[in-house]
C-alpha cells in the first residue's frame, strides 16, 4: 500500500483546523492559499473526504468554511489514513499463487493462505499503531509543546 500525497495535505488541513478557534471556520480560500501548488478541485476532494468521514465539518454561508468535527485528541492517524486512502490492505490477493501452482494442489492453497494470513497480521499491527497516534500528539511533537496554540488562519 502506497500512501498518496493527499494524506499529507489532509494532515496539514486537520492541523490548521486543530489550531483554529472552532467558532471561526477556516475559509476554503485560506486553505487553498496555504496549500500552494495543489489545485483547488483537489483540495475540495480532500476536504470532502474529511467531512464525509466525520473528521471535519462544513459550515455553509458567507462566514462559512470548515471546522474540526471533534477534538484533536479524539482523531487518530488511522481514521485520517482510512478517510483518504480507504481500508488498509497491503496484500491484494489476486489468486496468482493458486493459478501458477495449480498443478501441485494443496501446497499452493496452503501457500496462499499463509501469505494472506501473514499480511493480515501485519496490517493488524500497522492499523493498531496508527490508531494509537492522535492528531494532538502529532502537533505536540511538531511544535515541542504539550498544548495546541490558537491561530486564526483567516488573518494570517
């Protein structure tokens, strides 16, 4: 599984929303200007995924924009990854092992089961690790403080 650059952009958006006063939505114009080099339509797709997954909320109207849907300590990295990339499956079993080794029967079937089980276990460890990493922890580690600052991105 290869993660896309959209994931990094989503994390940037969520970090901005985490530091913004939740009563003052960040406008899409501000998000577009901060994510330089990313098309407006692509940013809209990312934000839509964040809204649909319940990580961000869209506020309509002339003073609208986007706010965080829940506290940063309640958002984990797995939720963000799955919102952008879908469920984590590192081994897409296509049945190739059984096809290539069809003439040897049960060992081929056992080999396929072993490989699938191994990758499922790896996925389980990976998802559990991501689940333990929260948005607030990422921000704290980045800024070197255990408190998330308030920044009005609409005025920066």
